[in-house]
């Protein structure tokens, strides 16, 4: 045996060990959150009315939208700035982002409460909906607090610390939702439990980050204004993408009623393991792809991403094959629900899940290359097609029509990402160097 080859193999294994552990921790984080969402969903599906479960789903979608906007505005810029930065520069950046968000959020909360008051006075919301909406605002801001520190820890590649805090979050959320099912307004009480769990988890992440990387609360003055030109594009893309990936819930509620939202959400729970694969790996892919681009050519990075997506797609196919065989047992004994057109909804959700796996891998190369404008335009076109198809589809075939629109929107989005990625890797080498972010 060649001793040089042996040493090279040992070196490779040692090098991939930390990488595998890092992704293992990231997947464990998402597995925990997916299992928690599954438990929460099952508790509510089995123990509360479809209307109350629908209200909770709508609340959760608002929380997801606002936190996605926060991540879109900050994360990609933070990753680029932190890559190769000194400890002092990172401390200034983290402190500046935290300080300026903390100053901005109270004003946004006041605007949200004023808007809610107007909706109540004009009769757009009934009493029950207003109570849920007020608690939802509290849940949103507690979740923003939690997600900021989780985002920084994940950017610093510390998913193990996030996992410890998320364990507490999961236990508190499940307990809070279970207790909520004994109250007259389970949706509102469950949302309050979400707020409490998010605040405690955020506090734990905050302390963990401080021990690893103390921040300078006076650092990076004007940082939000500085990143706003590109942040506005990433935020717009995230908001538009939410319109066709989650916004269909509000379209369904307005067209078919809140109980139809519950039916769609109940079937979506069963493909949660596919989301686990995509989101768990994706939580670390942006900083990882950024580092790969420092050492490898874009075509090589794209091939790596496609290989990862192919492996996850094969695992998703195996999972769905098993799910399809036991679907009767799941609906009768686990969900305890008889849902109209359940097989059609499951098939549509699986198609959406496969496209999401591919989309979530292709997007990171373009984000690392700061192609925010192209991504925003693509997402806007996809959202228009998705929402229009969902609206007309619901009038033609009912609940399943909403998912036809989501599926078509994802297909258009993935097709556009493929074309943009091919164009990106074919650019001359001089044009592929990472662009510095503009200063204020």
C-alpha cells in the first residue's frame, strides 16, 4: 500500500469529520424543530376544532413571514462580512445589528397594533380573531429575538449551541400547546405559549453567543442603513416567495374558509421529514457555499450542491413510498381525521417537497454571488403565477387547486434558478470574484 496515499486518506477523513459533525448538528436542530411542529400539529388536530387549528396555522404563517424577512435582510450580508473577519469586526457587526433592531422593533409593534385597532373598528376582524392577532404580535417579536441569536450562532457554525436552546424551546412549546387545548381560546393561548418558549430560547442563545463572541453594543453605527440597498432586494424576494409558499393559506381562508386551511395543513404535516432534510442542511449552506467559493470554482460548487440535492431527493422518494403505503392507518389512527381529497393533497405536497429540495440548494450559489435583483424578479414572477393558479384552481377543483398553484410556482422558480445558475458559472473568472457590499 502506498504510504502517501494512506496519509492523504487519513487527512481527508480528519478534514471531513468536523464538517460532518457540523451538518449532523444542523440536521439535529431541524429534526428537533420538525418533531416539535409535528407534535404541536397533532395535538391541535386531534384536540381542537378545525377553525381554532386554522387560526393557529395562520398565526404561525405570520410569524414565519416576519422572521423570514429578518433573516433575508440580515443573514446574507452578515455571512459575507463575517467570512474572514477579525473578532473585533464581528463583535462590532453583531452589536450594531442587535442594537439597531432593538430600537426599530417597538415602532413596528405600535404600527401593527394601530392597524389591528382599525381592523377591529371597521369590523374586518371579530372578537376571537382580534385576540388571536394581539397574541400573534407578541409571538412575532419574541420569535424575532430568538431567531436573531440563532442566526448568528449558525453563521458562526455553532449548531450544537443552538440545539441545546432549542431543546428547551421544544419542551416549553409542546407543554404550552397541550395546556392551551383545555382553554376556551386554544389558538390564542397556544400562540402565547409560542411567545414564551421563543423568548426563553432567545435568552439562552444570547448568553451562549456572548460566551463565545462578546459583541460591542456601540459598534457598526448605521449598519441597517448601510445594508439597506441590498437588504431591500433580499427582503422583497423573501416576502414575495412567502406569498406563494405560505401565502396561499390566507388566500384559502378568504376563498374557502379557515377550516380549509386546517385540511391543507393536516396533510402537509406528513411531508415534514422532507422539509427537515431541506431546512436542516440549508441552515448552514449559505456560509458553507460562501467558503467553498473562496477555494473552488463556481462550476465545482454547483456540482456539489446538485449532488447534495440528488441525495436528499432519493431519501425523500424512499420516505414517500413508505408514507403512501401506510396513509390509511395514519389518517385513521394518528391524525384521526377524514380529509376530502386527501390522496390528491398528499401527491401534490410531495411534488412541492421535491421541488423545494432542489430550490433550496440552487439558491445559495446565487445568494453568495449577491444576485439579489435577479432572484427577486424570478420570485415575483413565480408568486404571480402561483397565486393566480391557486385562486382559479380553488374555484374549479376546491382545496387541491391551492396546491396546484404552489406546485406550479415552485416549478417556475426552480426552472429560473437552473437558468440563472448556469449563466453564473459560465461567466469569465474575473467576473466571478465576490462583490463587496456597498457602503452607505
